[in-house]
C-alpha cells in the first residue's frame, strides 16, 4: 500500500478548516458574543493548539521522495479561532 503524505496533509488541513468554521459559528455566535465565556475560550484554545500541531506537519519535507513529502507550509494553513474585538468607536 502506498500513501501520499502531501494529500494526507491537504485533507487534514481542509478538515480542520471546516471544523474551524463550525466552531466559529457555534462558539462565537452564542448569545453572549462579545463577552466570551470560559468554555468558549477553552474550546478555542484547544482547537488552536491542535491547529498549530497539524500545521507543523505541513513544514515536514524530504527532497529524496519524488512528488511527495513536500514543504507545504506556504501552501496550507489552518485558520485559527479568534474572538473579534467589538468596535467601541461610535463616532
């Protein structure tokens, strides 16, 4: 059996970005948006820690493997969960 490391990383990154979108909607659009709860922060931090670890895999490469195991760090990136700052400038 052959496995393509580049495609596995592309798939993992794409799935993490889908999860980020779901969590973003489910966490950041809660009724208390703007005043994040401890649970929201905990989930966001756990996701971002995992995203960092998966993104690190995109930096791994081996020039001796033709057409696979390339450095994908400039091509792939997982979007992090971030709480948006509310705009308090009502000028």
